[in-house]
């Protein structure tokens, strides 16, 4: 069953996608499944285990379920120096 999800990207993911965010239809049931779908579609180079997800402004586990209208943010590791 498809649902519409708002996705935001930061840092390298934003660079690789060329957008800071988008609204997409998806059949992905979990945050991890959505990231994998987007990784394949957009050629993201970071493996899923290196990316954190927040749904509706709360950090969640990779297997957190997605619902219609959710806002998900994928956050890559932060580099410092």
C-alpha cells in the first residue's frame, strides 16, 4: 500500500540527491526500507547502518514503521576537525 512521505536530506545525502527534500509516494514499510529504496534510486553511497533516521522530529530505530504523511529525515554521520 503506497503512502506519501516527506523526506529531508542533510550533508552528503543532500549533495548526492541535489535536493534538500522532497515528497514521495512509497510502499516502504520502515525507515530502513525507505532508505534502501532511496539509496538505490538516487545512488547514495552511504550504507544504511551509517545513517540515522528521525520520523516526525524523533530519532527512531531503523525498523520503525512509516505512516501516511510522516516526515522523515535521514542524517549521515557528522565529520569534524
